[in-house]
């Protein structure tokens, strides 16, 4: 029997970390990785959870959520250093060494829409 209670994490194409995967951490347990242009489905039991992403010594914000039986929640993720900021050494330094807990981001898509 397939579990119909799950989350989907969507990572769009981005130049920074192109060849790297992010670790998906739910309640401090590794639930796999997500690569560039990937959508990962994680089946969960109904309950309260905390999710964040990791890469090396950097990570994302910690996001708490509750999932109920039959829910399908969608999260979008990526790196804070995007676009023209890739070429800005101060911004790269800032997120890599000073705000390393915000180098990545994960956000709940309240509309449950996939990024296209």
C-alpha cells in the first residue's frame, strides 16, 4: 500500500553548486539528497517535523511544519548566492563564512505549485 502523505522538495537549475547535492535533513535525520533540477518525494507519517538542508559546513534555515493524513506539501529550495551575486566575492564570503546557516534556503510553497 502506497503512502499518500508526503512532501516534495523542488530544486531548480542554478549555477552555484551545480555539481553538488544538498542533504535533506528531517528531524535531524538524513532523508537523502537533492541535485540540480530535481524533485524529491519523501513519504512521512502524519505529525510535526523540522526540515533543513545541508552542504559541507553550510545549511539552510530550519522550517517547522505539520503534515496530516493525505497531505502533499511542496517545498522549494536553493542557494542564497544566485544570479549576479555569484560574482560578488563579498556576498559569497558573507554566506559561506558569516551566515553559513543561511547559505541555502528552503521555503514552503503555500499554493502547492511546482516551479516550472
